[in-house]
C-alpha cells in the first residue's frame, strides 16, 4: 500500500499540471480565439449600441424600465435594486411564503391600478430565476399596450402589431415558449414614435 | 400541461435513445484501450508522468491512485482559489477566497458536486474559473468514468487479479472523449449567444439612462464541460438560468441532451463489454421508466401552479424563479434531468418550485442518482442496485444469486450494502445535526416545513454529489461549508471505494455458464424488479424525511396557509 502511495505521487503531480495546461488554459484560450474572430458579437455579450457606438445594453439581458412610455420587464431580484447584470439572483422564496404572496399581491394591485383587467399572466408578477430574464410572454406584453400607446399618443393597434411582429415562436413548434424581448420591443417602439412624429 | 410540452419531452427521450448507442460505442473503444487518433498525445502524457500504460493495477492499487489523485486535485484547486488575487487573468481584481469557502469549493468540484456557496461573476477570477474549476469539471467526470470502467472489468474479466490502470482510464476519457466533444459544444454555444471573452465587465447606459454593469467572461468553454461532465457548477450565480449561460430554448435543449448522453451511453458500453448488449438496454429501460415517472409528476405540479397565487388573480403555471423563454415544461424537464444525473445545473430555482415539483428533484437525488446518473457514477450506482436486485430475487427462490455470470456472495453483498447505506447515513445524520444546532437552524430562508426541506435538500445534494440547491439556504457559513464538504467527500468516496473492492472481487471469480435456473436479467420482469427495488429502498429510507418536508409543505399550501 505504501509503495502504491509513493508511486502515485509523480503521475498525480504531472497529470494535474498537464491537464490544467490543456483543459484549463489551451482549451478556453482556443475557444476564445475562434469565437472572438468568427463570432465577435455573441462572444462579447450580444451588445447593442446607440448611433454613437456606446453600449446601451445586451440583447440577452433585461434592463429596468419604469417610464409608462415603455414596456416593463418582469420584476427582478438581481442585486440590491434589481436588474444588476453583475449579480444574477432569484428570490428563492417558497411556494407557501408570506413574503412571496404579499409581493405578488402588491404587483397585482399595481397592475389593476394601471387598468389591467382579467387574469394576470404569472410571468408579469413573479421574479425570474436569473433576475435578468429579457423576455415577457406575449400576453404580458399585450396587457401593457394601452398604457404605452396612451403615454406615447400612438395607435393601440400599431403597438399591438409591434408585439406580434417581435414574438418569437417555439423551435419546431415544441421547444421553448412564445416570448417577446422587452429591450428589442422598446427599441422598435422608439423607432415607431420617431417615424410617426416625422409624419 | 400542454401537448407541445409533452412533444418536447418525447423528442428528448427519442434523441437520448438514438444517441446512446454511438456514445456507448465510443466509450467502449476507450474502455477496451483501442488505438485513438492523435495517440501520440496520450503517449506523451504517460512518458512525462512516468506512467507505464501496459501495467495493470489490482483494485487496491487502482483505489490508492484514485485517492492520491483526488486529494492532489483538492489541494491544487484550494491553492488557486486562495491565491487568485495575486494570480493573472483577474480583470475584476477579485481577492483570494475565504479559507473555509475555498475548501468547500475545492472539495465540491473535485467530487463532481459543484455545490456553490459563492456567486461566480461576483467573486471568481477568469483564471479560477478556467484553470481551477473547468479542469476539475473534466477530471471529476473522467474519474467517474474510470471507476465505471473498473467496475465493468470486474464483470467482464474472469479469474483476473487486476481491474485496469487508473491513470490510463482518466487520461483517455479526458483527451479522447470529454475534450473533443466540449470543443464542438463550446463553439455551438457561442453561436447561440453564450459569451467567450477574457475582457472585463461592460458598462452600458440603458434606454432610460441608468448605468448597467454587465458581467461577461469565458462562459462557453466552461458551460460545455459543465453539462457534458454532469458537473453543474455555473459560471454565473444564476447558473443556466442566466441568459448568458443559456440564451435560447435551443441552447437549453442541447444542454439537457449533453447532460444525459454519456450516462445513457455507458449502459450500452457495459452491455457491449460483457458480451450482451441487451443487459445494457435493460438497465437503460429501467432508468427511463423512473425518469418518465419523475417528469410527469414534476411537470404536472409546476403546470398546475400555486393555488395561493391563483387566489390573487394570477393565471397559469408556477413562474416564480423561472424564465419565460423556457417556460414550465422545459424547466420541469430540466429539473428532473439535472437531478437524475449528478449535474445539478439549474434553469429555474428549485426552492421556488411547488412543494411536489420540488419533491421530485429531491427524491431523484435520494435514490442515488442512478436514473442515467452522473458520468460513470450513474452506472456504478445502478450496478450496485442490480446486485441488490438479483440478491432479493435469489432470496425469493432460494438460489445463490448471480449477475452476468458472476456469483454474488457474502463479500459482494456486504460491500454493496455499504455503498447503498453511506449516502443516506450522511444525508439524514447531518440533516438531524443541522436541525438541533443554532448554526444549522440559522441557514434556512423559509419558515416551517419548507425550511426543513431547504436543509434536507442541501445535505442530499451534497452527499449525492449533485450540487443543485434550495437556494434560500445561506450555505456560506463555517457550519455549512465544513459539514457540506464532509458530506460531499464521504458521499463520493464512500461509494467509490466499496465499488472498486467489489470490482476486484468479481474480476477474480470464474464465470458460471447460464443455466435453466439462472434468473434472466434482460426481460421486462427484470426491468420491473430493478426499478421497484430502487424505488422501494430509496422510498423506505427517505419517506419519513419527505413527509416532514415537501409533503407537509404541500398540505400547508393546499390549505392556503402562508408562513
């Protein structure tokens, strides 16, 4: 046993060194090299920039919208004030939690105060797993159209068609759920407002 | 539940069955020491490390090599985490990890658990993520596969006193299976939107004018092996729920497939090695039976949603702690996939699942993660249950049990029972300790039965080397860092060592020819028996603890009581 033990030391040290070199440094460096050259947009976080080239966010990451003129994303538990893309997090509240029930009750009553009627889609009043969920269900977006259209003085039908156009369908009809990316939708909304004003 | 949800689940099952055969053949080529392309890399590794690839090891030699290698791995990873502040590739300037947390993390990644008491994007340098964690993601999977290979040799060999060479098995699994597939997957993930950069965080000015700091990093390369090696440790705190770690429903589907493919394939590697592929298919069938049952219960519970929230005017399934692009069906499927194996990555927060939806992942882990199971660990865990099942069948008819032509005698049974009893002993024992100490009771976020579930889930996940969590538990305390590390270590090696001992004993036996009195271990009767033994042994051990946790939780929610 002791000889076995001593004999295992050199392979342990050398193998750990070699595997660290290959899988810990060469492998990620190679992938990074290929990705940065061939797929720079995705490799750097699918960033969206304004006309001056300054990043306004990532197409994959939720950012906060509070103004009535924009569609609002799902509530977020990431970071202290939510939507902190350097500290992803969920509430981890239990199904029978009083804190969770009270938080949802408050969000539902806020939605009612805004004029939303009928059933509220669950995604609109619950926090996501990452706190950075960039999407809404189309139903949750449709419920916000009248507020957005009114605040912008836009035609409700036009805003609705924007949502329909931005809705992504499941792959092969079965993989994933229908969803709308809030940041991309709001960008389209700004474009729509600008062109409408132009006329 | 929806038709499209079930269609996706069915498609997943079909693809796993289709992929199992080529994966099994590939791993059989590694097992059987067939020549690989680029064989000089392997040869160079052996030369530098002073390994004689032709030398065979007894089970004791194999076990000693494995233990020294894993202890060395823990020491190296601990050192990297402690010293990351003075090491390169640290664009955010993070300082070294606190000692007990670094110890917990080192044990966690070496044991294939990937329990995380830290937030990746807010505390780890790129070097720690790559040269520290990613390396152990490869090696812990390779070690699991090596143990599975050794166990298979126990059944396949006759009157032999060796079970292979640990160094060769680990090197080949890393270089000729895990690395090439990871390269392909990592690039595919980048195409789908996963970042891969050494640059620092990006500061954006949002449409409403706020500043948003967006953490990025070499995510794709770590993600690929994290899933393939059933490790599960996320680059980001939110793991595969983070849009950068799982941008689309398609990337999610690929991740689920890559969690299952090697574990499913190994059952057929086993069948091929013992000369009867149907032995492998029978095990896979029993696994998939248990898997479908788990998916049906979890999906049903999550789709039904939360009656307390429905009463507030909220419609639909349970979306707290879930992402819209995945929805209820994929999140429930993923939760079962990740806990049937030793993966432990998550795309939704299990802590916020409905009580019954959360019971399924918990129970999966308590069964010992042998429904497909971790890379290697799933096969050796299920083979232990095969031994137990033929023993029970033998008791019923009064014959000496045999499996794959090997007589199962008292030494095998004693060791098999040790391997089966160690994880429950750790899980229930440590949960009990946590429930009667102040430091333990300080952990849970939830009150009442769900708080107990959070503790039980943590010790279950650690002993089963899963790594998923009921995340409400505050695990980064000296109490939990130490006890969970102990739990992970004993849960891993307390099973591996008896498995290797059984392998050594079986290899030495002669193979008895199949006779008219032999119990066939391929047909539906066997598949049913094996599945039943797994559920009954798991169920009897853990039913009382489940009654105190998730079942009481369900009763509380059904009554509309909030705590």
